[in-house]
């Protein structure tokens, strides 16, 4: 497993720009062919997208064990298929949307109204 100095968001932005806020960049792995695959974890489903800079997507075929011991554990898959698998769906999507709506209404997430004195100065 490699660690970059900063998260690399370009592969995710190219595949799913509307979902960028739903993911955390976790790490990158270098495959045997030299390509670097970036791992993005969906914060609600806890599932991973593994994307390379050239637009390819990969499924990790040894669940429960994240390691770069064997880069052959990554198999190329269709990016849209993997995205659909990672995003919430069905009841999980409904729960996710309810959570987001409650979070938007949470007073801690809204700026408080300015004091009356602050408006007159």
C-alpha cells in the first residue's frame, strides 16, 4: 500500500462528480503493470471504489484483507457497474437520504443568525 502526500481525487471526479462528497480517499496501490489504483470508501455503505488515473475500475477480490502483498488481487471491472455496487440502493438509499435530510436540518450545521448589533455596524 502506498501513501500519497495528498488525496488524489481526479479518478473519482471523472467517474462520479455528483458523489464526490460521499467518499473518503483511503490509499493507493501500485499494480504489477505500474498503474496506481486509488481507493475511495463510501462513508455510508463502507464499500470501496478502486480507480486508476486512466479511468479503469478494479474490484478487490480478496475481501477482508487489504494489502499490497499481491497486486493480482485486483481485477478490472466496468466503472459504472462498480459505482452502482458501491452507492446505496433500496432501503439503504432511503435511510441514507433520511440521514442527509436530518443532517441538513440540524441546527449545528446551519450558521447562527448574526447578532442585531453586528448588522448595524
